[in-house]
C-alpha cells in the first residue's frame, strides 16, 4: 500500500488520488501569439527526471482538491506535500546508489540514449 498525505484530509491510500500533471507549469500569458511548435511544447513536453520532481495531484475520492507533492521518482519517496497557494519547499533527497554507473536520468537502460538537438553536432 502506498500512502499519500493530503494537505487537507491527512494520510490516505493512493487509490483515492489521481496524478494530474507536472507542478508549477504556467499557462502562456498570450497563447494566441505562440507558434504551433511552442503551443505543442507547452501542452505535451514535460520534465521526466530521475530524482526530485514536483507533481500536481488531486484527491479524487476525497476532498477533490488539487495539491503539490515533491517526490523522488527513483525511490517513490514523498519528500514534501504542500497546497497550491504555498511556495515550493526545498528538499534534499537521499538518492539511491547506482553501482552499475546508471545514468542520472532515465530508466537505466543505457542502450537507448536521448540525444538533445545541441548534442547532434549538425
């Protein structure tokens, strides 16, 4: 069982919650001026780090309120929970040791490498 502490209701089973999206993503002030690529990047492109990540969740089967949660994606450890109107706290996770030389991001499958455009050399 995975327990999530709702800042309004207290600790509850994860089955009562639903992941919403990455926290602290702000809608563009003037979306009509965005290119199709800029709009698509806003809608679809999100960070996916291995380590600390700020997420927005909803207590769907409880108070139905949204809140933010800081989670270590490598261990699923919940580091902080805070209301949307509160500032993002600073957290220091205990990252797991990676004796195999695993990449700091991704699943550890180094057979697949994401190459950023700046790394392509063309």
